[in-house]
């Protein structure tokens, strides 16, 4: 996820980017791909903006060993770790933005949820939004909603990839070559999602418009309902939300 955000921020060109990554091969690959510099621990004290792209389980230990400045803007993507907990880990009075992005930021079609701490100024928030302008949609919401929203947009790409694979598997079972099946499934999701976003119609209405009476599509919809697709999707989001809450404890 951190690498995907580096890719989004690097598109702006006017900022010097430093990358800290313990895996040497991955660090080298990121720096070569995006024109970044390798960050030493001493560099953190001089940065204007610090992205904290580590797992919540190791965040406190990571932050504790870095020479951080209270003047920098800190952007955390640690799942489930609240602004209040982040404030306890970071320098007193440090401005903090909590974000939950998804991997699609790497292709400029991501969803970045965010909320801000009380110390974040309007200028710093504007800077943050500008840094991720090439990532996709950047949307602010109340912190109490961010874990629920992340269970959809943060975890959702995995569910979508499973659906793409399943659609393609079905087409292969019907005789279509694998490469064609994947292409058709991928483009179908792109088209349907774009239509849903740009239409004033509810997804239910858009679905109904594809379903002709006694036609092929309604038979497929019936099969999905019989297989519990809606319940499975709802359960997936709720399970991800509950796990996020556990990680933040």
C-alpha cells in the first residue's frame, strides 16, 4: 500500500520523496520506479510530511525509534489506529491525518478516506489533498465512520478481484479462452462501475434494466441470489470491519 501511495505522490514531481523500507530489494525497486531517495532515520526530523505506512501491530515501535519533529504533518494508514492513539505515539501537538486508501491509488483510480486531528491547519489539509490529487477520489469523513468505510473501499478490491476471477471461471466453463474471459470480465466491471457512478439511477434500477423478462440475465441473477451473493458480500464487509476494530485495540 505504501508503494502505491509513493507512485501517486511521485506524479506531482515538485516534491522530494524519501523512502524508508526495511526490505532492500523492495526499497531499491520503489526508488528506481519513482525517482525517490533512500531515507535514513535521521532524515525524518527534516521532512515536512511523513507517511506512516506500517502495520498497526508495529506502528508504536517504529515511531518510537525515529527522530520525529512536531512541525511535520503525519499521515497514518494504520488500520484501526485512532487519531487519539496516534497522538500518544507522535510528538506532542503534531498535526495528524488518518487515512485509509486502497491499492487502486497506484493506477490513479483509488479511494482515499481521511479524517484530521484538531492540530491540522487548513493549509496542511489542503497540502495533504494536493499530494494525493493523482491517487483518485479523496474523501473526508467523521473518524467514527472510517473503519466501516474502509471495510468497503479498503478491503473491497480483494472482493472485486474474486468476482472477476469467478466470472472468468464461469466463462471458461462455457468454453471461452481464459484470456478472453478475463478481459471481458474486467471490462464489464469497469463499464458497470462507471455507469453506476455517473447515473442518477439506483444500482437496483440499473440491474433491472439489464434483466429482460424470461431472459438470460434474470436467470443468472436468480442463480446469484440462490447462492447467497448478497449475504456473502454483506458478511465480508462486516467481518472486515470487526477485524479492523480488533487491530486498533
